[in-house]
C-alpha cells in the first residue's frame, strides 16, 4: 500500500456556483468571450477536488492549488485558475515508472523504509503489468479522474 506520493518535481508530499446554462440545450452561456465548462463537468470536478483535498497522500501544494481553484469557481478568475490547477495536477501525478524508480532506489528505501519501499515496488510493478500509467495512491487516483476531464474543463 502506498502511503505517500512523491511529486514529479522531486518535492515530496504526503499526498458552487456553476456557470450559467441555457435551459433548452443545457449548454453553457458564453459571456464576454469567456468559455465556461458545462455544469455537469464542473460539479464532477468540484466533487473530486474536495475528495482530493481530503486524501491522505495529497501534497500541500496540490491542496493549495485545489483550494485556489474552488475559490475561483463562478468568478472571472475561474478560467485562469482552471489552467493553473490542471498544470499543478499534471505536475503532481506520479508516473508509475518514476514511482518504481524512486521506491527501488536507496533514497526510496531511506524515505519509506526498506520493507515498505520493497512493497511499493512490488505493488507498482503489479499494477503497471495490469496497464496502470500512474501511482494508485488515493491522491494520484483522484488526480487521474480529474485529468480525464481536462479537455472538457478547458472547453
């Protein structure tokens, strides 16, 4: 079981109001050239963001970015904060090969403890063989779910 997630930038971390909608089509109303994500996507990302902030493996930097994004929802800062939030999530999600490399290193053994590090490597190799691209700790799993909506968040 992975207890901590390591940030991609070598930082280690223990890992509303919606847009107006057109009632007939359910599509977003654009105001002054702004593009806002659809309400169902917004609600999904808000829910996942709140869960991410509660995840025990969520890094302080990710919690801060998540809170900044939540604070911007429904404001004129939403679009810019959405882009910043996505950048932070992409920087924080742990690619499976990077997890295996770190946990299998001396630094990983020092950080996690030798026995835990070995367990992390074994687990990571198992999920990689099953097709995983990223760590499956609670924070990384939620980040992956949010990033699946990236195109819709930026639409």
